[in-house]
């Protein structure tokens, strides 16, 4: 859901507000990141045992942002490469970059932020 929100924000920023697509992608990405963190906390990782103390919530949010910032870097690199070198439309290029970043982000999240491990046999 954060992806759709971010794509809508990206579109509005570029098409209606004239924001440079790279800056618009960063802004849209951070809004999507914060939305997704709360979505993961409430739904995706609801079965993972964790502390809900404010300090632990903030630590997870910071980790989440660090992982997502790396994902944004990946996405931005792909976005820039596809637009500037291969003349792909910014919207399509952003979707491709975002999908690659989502896969990276999820893999890191399950191993570091919410520590999902296989049960020992």
C-alpha cells in the first residue's frame, strides 16, 4: 500500500507541483516508508514477539528507515539509470526501481528488524 501511496505522491509532485523527479521520488519514498513501518508493525509481523515500549518501537523505526534508505538508494540508482541512460519514462523506471528495493527491504527486515528465524528441530 505504501508503494501506491508513494507513486501517487510522486505523480502529484512531478506533474502538478513541478518538483524534479529525483527529489519527488525521495519525498514520496520517505512518506511510503513511514506508512509501511506502521503497516508492518500492525499486520505483517503481528505474530513476531517484540517489545512495544516506545524506545524499542523507535529503534525498530530507525532500523526500518536505515534499511529503506538503502532501498531508496537502490531504487534511485535504477531510476536514474533507466531515465538518463535508457530514456525510460520516470514513472515506469520508478516502479522497476521500487520493486527491486521492496524485495531487498523485505529480506533485510525479516532477518534484522523483526528477526524471523526458522524453528530449531
